C-alpha cells in the first residue's frame, strides 16, 4: 500500500511524499545508553520515500537481518520548501507534528560503525519510517514542550520531551536547510530518547503524543 500523509483524524494531507531527514544523538540519555559521544554539529542522515509507511498498519520488520530496534521520535511535516532559512521561515513552513519510528537494524549498524561506514543499510530500508497522522502546528503552543511515549506489550519503553533535545526543532530545521534543500512533503525525524530495544513479531505497540493522540499497532515480520 502506497503511503499518503494523513492528519490525526485520518484525512489525507495534499502534499507530496518526499524524503525523511533524521538527526542522530539529539538526546543525552540516548547518547549515554548507546555509549556514543555528543556531536558538535547535528548528525544528519536520510531515508528515502520508500521508508515511509503508516503506523496505523502493522509495523513490518525484516525477518533475517538481526535485531530491529524501536526509536520513537517527534516527526515534523513540511508544507513548503526551505533553503538557507531563518527560524521564522521554518515556522511558516511547518504543516504540523506527529510521531515516527526510526526503525534500526542494530547489529548491522554496529558493524557499519566499526567499519566507519554510513548507516543507510541499517536505517533506510523499505518501511523503516512508520509515521502517525499529523496534528496542525496551530495546536501546539510551544514546540520545546512536547511530550511523547512508546509502550511495548503494556510496558513503557520510551518517554520523550522536546525540552531535552540538544538541538531544538526550529533551529535544527533551519540548520538542515543550510546543508541541503528541504521540500514540501519532507518529514523531519528529530531524534530519539533512551529506551531503544528490539521489536518482535506479535509485539503490541502503543505510541502517544501527549494531549493529542494515541496510536495502537502491532509488529509483524516480512
């Protein structure tokens, strides 16, 4: 099934489906759990549009590529292009916020890190970016005060709060736009807090964007 951007009520958002731009190491607690180091500049990578899929459908993970880990993140949908943008231009270009999973093949990523290679084989496979519906920007009073969570089989695994981001949403997107052009329909995944771990066939997954929505789904294998 081809992916379409949706609002949180399930209505189609008439925007193209383009790329996913991600930041790694944006929460100190996650950096610590991964025994990584703080990056002076945002650590950026991309997923192609084939990575995008609906979180409202079963989350499909590869069956033969080692552990696939959850990384829940605030997702930002852009409604207009950005290039060398200032923060006011970024705010004007945001359609709204939702949640996304940056699914990660952890064993493959560890091998790539050891070899000093890029991460795409571990993070950019088809259906590696399940996305919720999006809530219009007007419904958020402060992008630096957004809370979110992920539970697996009824047990909380991740709790996030954008106040704890090392690179906050609006200046982060402005900096991204100085590195490469962003387009209408792009999705920005803004980093994950601690609590990453393996997903298994049949797991019941619940994600919540506080005061806005809850999505219940499950994990399958392909």
